[in-house]
């Protein structure tokens, strides 16, 4: 991963794309604040925004650095990116073009949410759903909304790991 | 004389803020993560566009509070870190120096360059940002905005004052309140924030 920092402008770039660092008080606080608003489907909004960003940025990254790599190598690179950004550790080895399952034994949003708010009854890894949707569409080709991702189990509710089910949307089959 | 902000940034940018093998980035008593600026813009702006003016203001107030907590705890973690004590504390000779140091320290997180325009000790801080990410994107996507959109910098501006001039940590959060008085998303040429002590 290539990090570039311009100290005169406070601009941080990851593989050429502007990024910033935020703590769990903000990242989880953002989710919490939006979840409190009636009529706002924050889950869908976060998944969509994350899918769009990871789709376009990982696609560009693959074109520049992974062109001659296998699908498994690209999936490992995606997991490395996810880990590098501080979102946790994902196993993507059981995914294929038709979807499949992914799991995480470490999750930023679970860790941050537990530290700030404690347990909750519903999954919290919305960003991860968007990440999976975006990188799979980038790797296998298709539109950004090709895959639908659900977090089946989440460590925030007491499970041992976060489990994600990935399906190809019907209209994309 | 204010401390050397460039030196603070140079020192702070060498800090090893990295994720561990489990993909968790712990630093200064908080959990950090790196994310695309465009992600945050998309999430917040899309929500705001769905809401009426009053409800959108409520959301932005909640986001201001989330950043206030973020800044208050992160900057406190930073100023009590061994790295700060070793390299930055020797440059600090007054509470005002500490404000300048904290503002400078903010300039390693990739959110745009914030600097002090005016500081009245214990009472008021005016900070400015020329290159915040969101205002330009609001203009591109939605046109001029009815009020400033930089809740993030606004809350940071208050958090510096809370930490330096408020009651001892962790009880000082909210001693100051900040308002964005000009914003590039409204057509101004700079984003400006004024934090003042809340009058009781």
C-alpha cells in the first residue's frame, strides 16, 4: 500500500486517493447519530457509499498493480487493504464469482462500538458489507450493485466471528 | 511567540500509527481507521439531502458532538503520550502554546490544513481551513449551501479550547462551543470557525 502525505496541506493519500484518519468516537458516533434519525436507512447508505468507493478505488489499484495476478491473489490484496486501513481481518478465500461466504475474526466497528457503547442486538459491520460488494464487483466485473451482502452473524451480538453472505443480485444473473 | 507548527507536524507525522496483524489501529487511547474522504462526504451529504432543514441541523449537531468527543479524547491521548512528552512538550511554555501545538498536530490526519487565526487566552479561538474536502464537493454536487458544512473542523476548534482552558480532563468537554462563520460550501473563500466559552 502506498501512503503519501503532504504536510503543507494535510492531505493524506492511499494509493493515490484522498483518505483521512478518524477515531472510533467519530466513526461509531456517525453511525449512531444517523441510526437515531427516523426514516433514514443508514445501513443501506453506508453500504452503498462504501461499495462505490471500494469498487472504483480497488479497480484502479488492480489496473496499476495487480493486472497479472490471479483472483485469489486479488482477494488477498483486498483483505490486505482492509486490514491496512484498520477495519479488521477478513478471510475472503471462500468467495467466488457467484458470491459465497466471508468471515472476520477481528472488526473495527465491533471493537470501536464495544468500547464506546457496549453490546447491541443487531450487526454493525455495514462498511464491511459495502467493502465486499465493491471489491467483488471490481474483481469479477460488473456494476457496483452486482452483489448483495448480508452480515449473517456479528461479533457485536456475541458470535465468535462476523459472517457475511454474498449473493449475486437476481437482475445481474 | 507561537510554537513552530511545521516542526510539530513533522514530528507527529513520524508517529507509527499503523494497524496490527488483526487490522486494528490503536493510538492515543482510541481506535483509528483510515477511510476515503469521499465515503464520509457521500454518507453525510446523502442523509442531509433526504431531510428537511431543521432535521438536517439536528443531524449535524449530533455529528458535531461525535467529532467533539473524537477530538477531545484523541488530542488528550496525544498530549499525554510519551512521544508528545519527549518531542513536543519541550516546545510548550504556556497554555497558548499548547493550543497551537494541538492545532498543528491535527494536520497529520488528512482532513485539510487547519491553522490559528486568532487566540484570546481562555476565551476565544478563531481557526481557518482553506482546503477542507467536503465544502468543495458540496458545491460540485449540490450547489451553495444554506450554512457551513464543516462540523468536523468546528468541533475540533472547540475541543482544543476544552482541553486547554476547560476543567481538567475528562470533565471539560463542552466548555466551549464553536460555530462555523464562513464556509466554502456557501461560496466563501475560506472556512472559519470561532470557539467561545459558553456563557452560564
